[in-house]
C-alpha cells in the first residue's frame, strides 16, 4: 500500500512540476537573451555557439526555476487531490498527512541536491565558460573581418591593415595599426608581424606586434619609438547589464570565496560580499527543500467549489522569501548583520512556518496568525479570480 500510494502521489506532483519547469526556464532564458541580442547579431553567433551559450546560461536559470517549479508542482498536485476529494478519502482510510509526506520529501531532496550542484559547481564554471566564449567570439569576429590588403574597423576606433595573413598560424605580416581612441593624440603603429589573442580575465583582446615602430604626436612634438615586441590591449565593449560581462564573485569557487574573504577581511565590505556569495550558494538549495515541502500543506488548503489559495499564497511566499534574502544581503553588505545570519535567516523563518503549517493542516486547527495568512491568500485569489478545476 505505501509504495502504491507514494507512486501515485509522486505522479500527481511530477507532471505539473515538469510543465512549470519548462515554462519558467523558457521565460527566464528569454529575459536573459534580450540584453545580449546585440552581441549575438554583431558577432554573428552560429547555432553551435548559441547552444553552448544556452548551456552556460542553464545552471543560473535553474537556480531560480527549480525551487519555484518544485513548489508549484507540489501545490498544484495537492490542490487537485483535494478538489477531487481524494485527500478526504485517504484520511478516512486512516492515512494521515504525515504518511503522505515521504514522496514529497523525496522530490524536495532531489530538487535541492540538483540546485546545490548547480549553485556550487556548475554556475561558477558556466560563468567562466561564458566569458571565454565571449572573447573567443570577439577574436573570431576580428579574424573574419580582417582581409589581406584591406582596412578593418572591427575594433571600433582601432583600424587594422595587413599585407599578408598565414591561415595556418593566424599570423599577420606587414601590419599597420591606427589607434584613434584618443582623437587629439592618434597613434600609428607599423610592425613586421603580429597576432591577436584574448584575455578573458582582463576583458580585452591583445594585439602582439613584433619588429616595428610606434609614431605619435603629443603637444606638437612628434615621437617615434622602435620596438622588438609590443602589446596593444583592446578592451571588449560589452553592455554593462550583459550577464556575459560579469566577473569576480560569480566566477569564484567556494574555496576561493573563503580565501578571498580571509585576505580582504571578513568585516570589510569586500570581504562581506564574498561571504554573502558563499553562504547564498548554500542557502538557496536548502530553500528549495523547504519551499517544496511547504507547497504540500498549501495545496491541501483547497476545498471543492472554493477559490484555491495555495497557488497565490505560494507565489507570495516565494516573493517574500527572496525579499527577505535581498534585505539580508543589504544588511550584510552594510556590515549591520553577519553574512551567515543574513543569508540563512529566511530559511529558518520559512522552515519554522512550514512545520507549523503541516502540524496545523494535519490537526485541522489553525492559529490566529495562520488565519490571517489564509485571509491574505483569499484576498489575492479573489483579485486574480483564481478558481480550481471544476468550479463555476
């Protein structure tokens, strides 16, 4: 009997969970895609690189999509069971709310472990890979636009010209560079050979020039400098809000975050920022576990031919959790509250609320606080005109 019951409950939850996950991931991906459309069009990203970009984005998207989808899947599944009177039948058969929890706990554990793996390992790796891909695409754009005996303006205010290009080594011969970034003092560089490389850590391209001379005019004084080797750094222009351009904390591993916090000082703004990132990566997977289990008693609050309050309450709770997390982050960045306490406090609050709600739903007795929460849910449901399946 338990195995059959657990399988049935799991199937009722997994179907809406997968649907919610697909929808949320698609919406979040589109929201992330819009800021970098200019880069995609400018760099001429092909399908293979686009799929790589999507793969690098996915862990970050799932860090938010998984907890919400898991919670919504449980709420929708439990709401359907209650609306179809199946919960009442199970209770009359001697099956308590606590006996229905194991499959929900199993789903919550799986989603939280996946979220933790994304948060701790895949997201930093994905951020680093995104940066490398971006600068590789920038280099490829320059390579594609640079033709023998033709001027290229693919680097903005830096004009390139080469007499000859070796397709095997990608080395240029007879290189001419006009650096017009400072219009008042332009620089002209002539070199025998040259190559271009990417430096993702410094967010720039680097032109390596050999055996040449640099010519510039400053305060009506002409200067000529001969060199054996010369490196010209070219910053890559990326929109400030572009997620591909973010570096620093998101790219660091847990060990690097702790080490950096110790070096900068735990009670300094920069050190606190690193500790916030460290604890946040650990706290979010735990929140996934808590919110998923919380969805079960929320779904059981539904009743036949009444407005379901589980889904609007779940959305409010999800928003409230991230509001508390953001507030805690602000307090910690201002050195008002320790980073660990600030990042873990929302989990403690909602963990206690989850235990209280499960106990109250199992006993069908509610405190004044819970009654006010339910009234809030009914108010939101009325404004949204939310009705469960089968009502008129």
